[in-house]
């Protein structure tokens, strides 16, 4: 099995190019047509593109007739990839930090975890605080809810509550998002 590459199905091109365009006539837009756009038979449009050493690319297949552009397809694909990378890089990546409590968490532990939560919110991360009920501690649901509400109240100036305490199985969760920077 050495030397063989794993099988990868061929990726379908997102745009139809040249002879793959099946419409009888297309609206050609761009620099190569008088007035900015014109409806031409597909064969004429492909010939126009080939005369200029370029490709006819179907930009909007759902229009009637489909909209095509005379461009260098390789350059066009490169620009599209570049735009996608840029969009991905600029997208906000949300980090979720978790803080776990027990229903009988005392003040020292509470304050220690509160300081961590403040740092997380200052860094721009969301905080998911939860009270985990183990065994018979499930009878202290009210105590757990009070603990989470107190936690949210202490973090009021650093973040806002996205979701109030809510029971999910053996956990009671609360979500706190950082406040927008001014």
C-alpha cells in the first residue's frame, strides 16, 4: 500500500466556467461589453472570453438569463479564497470558560472563583458558572440558585447575564457575557 494516495472525491467547482455553462443565452457583464452588460448567446460569450484569453464564469445562475462575467478564473478563485480567509480571521472567536461550584461552596472558595471569573470577563471570554449536584445534594436546589444569583450580582459591572439559572440534569447553569468595551 506504499505510495498510494488516499481517495478523495473531486470537489465540485462552485462556479460554471466556459463550456460547463448550459444556458442558451447569458447576460454578460464587465469591461468587455458595450454599456456594461448585454444578453448574448452562450457560444458568442465564450468566444468573446477566449478572444481575450480569459474565461466566461457564471456568477449568478438563478437569474434569468444567468449572469456571467469575462475574467481570469484562476485569479478569481484566488481572490475568493483570500476574501474567505479574511472573513474567517476577522470573525470574533468566543471563548467559554467554566466555573464549577458545589451547593455548599463557602465564602473563601466563592471569592477565589469570583476573581477568576472577573479576569475571564476582562479578557473577553464568556463565563459559564454551574452548581453540580452530586447524590443527595439535589435537595439544595434553592441554595444553588441563590449562589449563582449572588455570583451574577458580584459580576454585574464586568458582564451581563445571558441566561438566568436553569436546571439541566444534575447541573444548574448561568451564562455571563462580557460587557462591550466603550
